[in-house]
C-alpha cells in the first residue's frame, strides 16, 4: 500500500485556483469564418442573423390544404384540383402560399387525372407543419 501521508488535501476550489495560478493562460479572442471555427472554443454566445425556417414548412411529404375546408369534417374532395384546393409539398419545403395545413401523402389517393381523394381529416390548423422559427430564431 502506498504512503499518502505527505499529500496535501485541498478543496476543489483550492485545486482549481492553484492550477490557474500556475498556468500561463492569456485569453485571446479572434473572429474567424465559421468553417475555420471547428475545434475552437467560443469566446461568447452565438446569435443568428435570421430565423429558420422563415415560412411554415411541411414536416413530411404531403399535400398542402386550407384548414377551413375541413371546418365541418370531411369535405367532398372529388374534383379537387392542384393549385386551387391543394398543392403538393415535400418534407422541409416551405408551404405553398395560401395553404396552412398538410396531410400526409399516405392519407391521399392521387388519380391519373390530377385530382385527389383525401382519406383523413386534419384536426388543427397547421397540422403536419413546422412554424416559422422552429429551427433557429433571430
């Protein structure tokens, strides 16, 4: 067994202060390009100059619809046309202007003539979408 009787006992704070006193530490701050920042330590907080996404986006491959069309349950979607009652929207892509809700493509039958048959009713406005700023806020 080793003899530890000559070891000094210090609190954590005392040990840290002792190390810092013996270190030749000079804080240097420099601004570098993001790609050159890997393996470096940040000198301060990082802030975004923009908000992402800047428009609501679809959370999955879907069709974009107007939630108000489903206010009273399932509407008759026979004859719905692309660009008028619905539009296709892919995962992570901004919702088409004027549309506010997405329905998974698995819950839609797409016919050869370009019409669709919706098989499920959205329960709330914005369903299956990510709001503005869901990833990063300015």
